[in-house]
C-alpha cells in the first residue's frame, strides 16, 4: 500500500506535524521510552566511568605512588580531552545524525576502561583516560540533544533526570568499592571498579546498537522527510503517511553552513541564552568536579583515613545527589531552570563558605549535614540545568552543536575543578580551598538572577522570533508561521 494513499494514517507534511505528534504523546513510553532511557544510559556510563576513578583515587594514589601533580593530571585529563570532543561530537550529530556519535562514544569508553584496568604504568592510564574523554565529550553533547527531540513539550523538564541517573552511577560505584574492599584486594581495588565500567560499556553499546533509532525531528529538519517517517514508524508503529509533494511544507531558514552554524548561537536572541547556559555549565562543573567529585577524599579528611568510613561518608553525601537529581525535573517545572539554578548556586556558596570557616570545628552531625546540603541543592538545581538549558534553547540543526560548545566550556570548568582542587588543597589546606571555591557559585548565582531567559517560561519559538539569526536560502529572521519548529524551544 502506498504511503501516499492510506487516509487512516497521520499525514506528515513537514517538521511541524512530527513535533505536534511527539508533543501530543501523554508520556514517553514504548520504543520511544526505550530510546530515551538508552540515551540516558550513555550518560550513566559517563558518570560511572568518572566516579569509578573517584572512588578508588586514594588507593590508586598509594598503589602508584602518585604526586599531587600526577593526581591533578590524571583526574582532569579526560575533561581536557572532552573540551575538544564536545563540539566535535555536536558537529557530527548535527551533520550526520544522533546515533553514529553515540555508538562511537560507547566504543571509545570501553577501550578507555580496558586500557586503564590493565595498565602497567601511569602513561597507559593517561592513554585510557584520553579515550574516556572522547566518550564523555561526545556523549553529553549528543545524548541531551536526542533526549530533547524525543520529549513532549510539557515534559521538557524531564531532561533534568540525567542528574539523578548520574548520582545513581556514583552511588553504585561506591557500593561496589565496598564490595571489592571486602575481597581484600588491597590498593588495587581501583582496577576492579574500572573493570566494571568496561562491562557496563559493552552492555550499553550492544543495547544502543540494537534499539536506537535516528531522531525524526533531526531528519525532518534536514529535509529528509521520508526517512523521518520511516523513523517514526519504527518508534511509534505504522501510523504515518507521507503527504503528496504539493502538500509538503519545506523547511525554511535551515542552517547549511556546516561548522559556521556555531556562530549563530553567539548572535541575536541566542547570545544571552548561550551566556546563561555556558555560565551555569562552567560554574556547576567547577563546583562539582572541584568539590563533589572529591567527596571520598573530603570524607577521609572529615572522618578519618579508614577506607570503609570514608566511602560510607561519601555514599551518604551522594544519596542526596540522587534525591536532588530526581527532584530536579519537578523543581525545574515549579521554579524554572534559571531560578532553580540561581537559588542552587546561592546555597552552594553559603555551604562552601561554612565549610571554609568551620569544617575543622563542626560537630559530627554538621559534618554530615553541610556537605549533604551542597550535593542536594547542586543536583536539584544548577547541576542538571546547564545541559538542559542548552538543549532547550536552540533549534534542531543547531542543538547538538550548541550542546557541544556549551559542553566544551563546561569541560573546561570540570578540568579546572579537577586540576586545581588537589593542588590548592596541598598548598592552602582544605578550608582555604573551600573559601576560594565559594567564589564560583556566588558569581554564577548573580548571572542567573540578571539574565532572564528561561526556555520553560516562554512561548517564543526559537526559529521565528525576531532577531533569531539564520543561515540558508532564507535569511529573513521573521519566518512564516507553521514551517518552523515549535514547542517553545523544545524541538
């Protein structure tokens, strides 16, 4: 039966019909749900890979007799690599689709984990972390874009779910570390944690190869409407037909200049959005990777050098990350992404100030409560929002590229946090380091209060709003309604 003739099927004339269908879905279920959670599974792997190194950092330091400089290089190296591969992954995804870079990222993650697990010396570990950086950089830029394109408009705050998934991975790593410790493997415990990362990577790779389907929104935005319908049928069933050529609505204002598309996010109405998303992403990365990532080390400083006590303390803190992460969609829906980021940063500033002034004299209950509050308000606010802001503020063929640029800036923040924390801690002590780090959330909170853009609090469409820069055949920034992407910035 011809796809042109079946009147019982939904007739697809252009990208708006696809977006309207996705937005009409009551939830993210069936094959779409599988794809959605598999995209999150890649982010789980990124978190699992990073936290495996974090959980075993103290034993690794003793096992390899690492200096503070080597620790700083080891922990931050993958973030430096991600600075390059965030935009590379975004560019690949905007040019050739979402699925290919996601699969490549898993392959790279598995290679990196295996190299680190079986590494005989520090140089091989660094090589392995290079491949981990490739995976980390590519995955976040692409997965968040894909999640945005499979999420109905009214559920767009669910993108923040990735933050809860991140902390689940962290907590699972800490539990596994306690299990491996009970095996009496000594200071080689870090190899076991990273070996599990390789196993998880292989499982997620196989599942993504089997079940991922290209984003219909991206295909339609690239004027590949027949392929978009094919993707819709794979995901939602045989419910669609291609409208006759005379009824099809062409894409207007499509960005066709390849890597030059990146310049669009620094122009017109996109500029403040880019600034806001970048500041949130950079500063949350610095405060998490400069404080939260080192919680096992901080726990050891607060509760003693015993591995079990330090790990249990870190697990206690990170459970609040799970709570905050899975509450962040609700918080984002109630307060908006911008306000929740501003409030979260403000509380993080107060917490770091408190730790910097009183951490050595606090009673036990305060030593548990104060860092837990830091993780809770970080994960419930800015920790999730940087990536969500960039994923929801740009149209489809710019989204992954924008995520790549913002993600690269965030990777700079992560690298700085990972690199400077051990050096500052060695030179100035833990309390002074907390005081220095408190400047970061203070500045970020001010920026979030000043810039008023919030994709969850606007009905403006990114493609046809005044001032939205365009590349392509039509350079008029005020484009015809009905041919642009809709859903108030979510598609």
